[in-house]
C-alpha cells in the first residue's frame, strides 16, 4: 500500500509536467485528427447504401452517429507510444529513466493521459454540431449510459496502452517492432469497430469479435454511446474488456521485467 | 540552344542514373522488401475485407459488382504504390532541403529543379503495392471471365498513366508549397487521407460527395475512371475530361514550381 500512496503523491506533479508539454505541442495533436478521414469514407459509403433501406438494422442517421462517435472515441482511447518507447530502448536513452526512482511506464502513461485532454476538445465541437445537424437521436445521453460510456473509455484506453506497451517491450529482442506495431494497428482498427461496426460482420464473426480484446478500443464505447446495448449486454462486454486488460497488462509487465534484466544500454 | 530530342535524351539518362542510385541504396536494406510486401498485403486484406463486408449486404454498390469494384481497389493500390515509391520520399527530401538551405545545391545544377527535386529518389520496396494492385486486377478479370479488347487496354493504360501524372502534378505542387510554408507535413497527411476515397468506386458514394470527387477534386480519376475504361463503361467525354485534367494539372505544377523557385531565398541569406 505504501507504493500506491507514493504514486498518488507523484502523479499530480507528473501530470502537470506532461500537460505543459502537451500544450506546447498542440499543433502536432491537431494533425492526428486528420486520420479520421478513413472512417468517414466508410461512413459515406454505408450512408449511400442505406438510401434504399436500412443495412442490417442501421439507417443512414445510425451510420452517421456510429462513425462520428467512433472518431470521437478514437481520440479518447487511441494511443501511439510504440515508436517512442521503442526508440528509448534501441538508442539507450532508457538508461536515463532507469536512474529515476519512478518506473518508466508512468512517464508514458502520464503523457498519454494529458495528450487526450488537449486533443478531445478540438473534436468535441465539430462532432456535437454534426450530431445536432443530423435528424433523429443518435447518442444516448442519459446519466447511466454516460457512466458506462466513461467506464468503457477507461477500459479501452488501458487496453490500448498496455497492448502497445507490450509491443514496445519486444524492442528488447527484435528490431522490427515498428512493422509489427503497424500491422497490429491495421488488425485492431478493422476488428475493433473503427472501420466497420461489428454488427455488420457476418453474425458468427461479429459474435466472436465481441469476445476479442480489440472490441474495447472503439466498438464498445461507441455502441454504448449510440444506445445499441442494453445495460446487461454492456456489463458483459465491459467485463470481457477488463479481463483482457488485466491479462495484457500482466504480460507487458513480465515482458518488460525480462527485457530490463537483459538490457545493457547502447554506448554503456 | 540545345535541340529538344537532345534535351529529352539527357533527362532520360538522368532518370536512369537516379533509378540506378536508388536501386543500389535499396539493395542495402533488403529486409525492408519483405516488410513492405507484408504491409501491402495487410493493406490489401483491409481494403478487400471492407469491400467484402459492403457486398455481404448488397449485391451491387453504385452499379458496381464485387469483382468490378476489385478493379478499382487494384487501381488504387497501383496509384498509392506509385505515390509511396516515387513521390513521397522526394517530398520529404525537399522539405528538409528548403528548411536547411541545401536546396541551393539543387538550384545550381544545370537541370530543371522540379525534375531533380521530385524524381531524385525511388523507394523500390514500396512497389510491392503495385504488384498487389496488378494481382487484384488480374483476379477480378478472372472472376468476371473477361479479357478486355485491345482498345480497352489502351484506354486503361492511357487513363492509368493520366492518373499517375495527375498524382505527380498534385504532389509536385504540394512539394512546391514548402517554399512558402516550411511545415507542410500536415498538408501531406491530409492529401494521403483524402486519397483513401479512391479505394472505392466514386458511384458508391452518396450524391454531394460523388459529384465533388468526380468533377471538382479529381479523385475519381485516380482509380474509378481507369477501372471504367478497362471494363468498357467509360464515355469518351469522361475519358477526354480525365486526360484534360492530367494535362492541366501537369502544366499548372510546372508554373507553380517556376514561381516557387524564383521565390526561394537560401536559409543563410
């Protein structure tokens, strides 16, 4: 318990430091908004298809709601740390962090947390405007739903963070982690509901996808926010997501511990 | 005053030299080839997977059957492979050269600065997308049990070439932009993002978007129009419109480069 209280003391300062950094680099975050274009391309095609009747229960406003929520959720839960963490290991810069009393993972986590506080407001206004402009209710804004939405975003963020921390940990042994990370992004985006709503996969496949870890990154928060899940359904899916997070976090921790044991910095 | 054939021969010779140098550099990093091929295949899986999902709900999309749409996807991969292999690495180099002032060394060379700055470096491994694109088109034609006649192949090659010229002109203009604005990485991201629209037939999009990408921003010419030419569903008017777009864009890009270069002041001066 002593360790936890120590972290509680350290985190406010850590967050403040990374917050200032995030504000200084806010233009970089604005650029990251541009990768929202591909889901919007998919949205346009689905909307075109929905002109002559709903597609698997999705009407045109449903698609608009789904993809706008997906773009928003991607900003809340999406993480991009593999490149930096991998460079730290490869270049030997990691040694600097190893001298410090705080585990390096907290530096990355604080950076990730503050980053989204900077970027989300940039997107909130356009999404809210679009939602108001489209006829028909797309978002379920009741307090209970919003609570579940917040919880699902937390789980999604932790999943994304630890999955990438795990991938970055591979850098202790192999050089090509960037390629693996890029491949992972492809798979996650496609199977996690960012590119296509899970409900539009063939029934057998979409059933399976709700049991995979990727669902918590985008699909679960979006489905909750758009009111597509009952309370029971969302609790089951939240539990699945939380289970995977625990498993992946444990794996990442073990991998980093093993990696650090064999680590000798470049250039000594 | 040199004669035109002489000039052309000189530039072709230079192009060969650039290609030779790029191949030598690329061969130093052979593992990259396997990595790039894997990424292209994953990307293809993504694009085809998306198309499969669309078609699992509808038999046709904007009048395109699944194999027909695969021709569009294939053409998209050819275009994006061209972009990644030829245009993007040079764009990066020019941004860096303008920022550091190394552009001086390009400008004092006795050749067209636009030619040098936009065609200097190739990344051979990115051509894997080209292979994937051709394979997709081949597969689609086999599914359609269709072997287009000679005139369709000519139209396809002509409009495919026009698509690449159009992309080249757009990228050249984008590159020239960095003489005015130093940090154009954002704009580059935007262009790559917008190009994603070319993954699917233009007719699959609902109306305002369809009109814009067919007539105003020429994204439809990148993939949809060459595919239509191959499948024999293109009107001659649209073909001419596509060729005109490519020619106009190329001309404009040359003019923009002239203006850009005349505006350049070295980083140190």
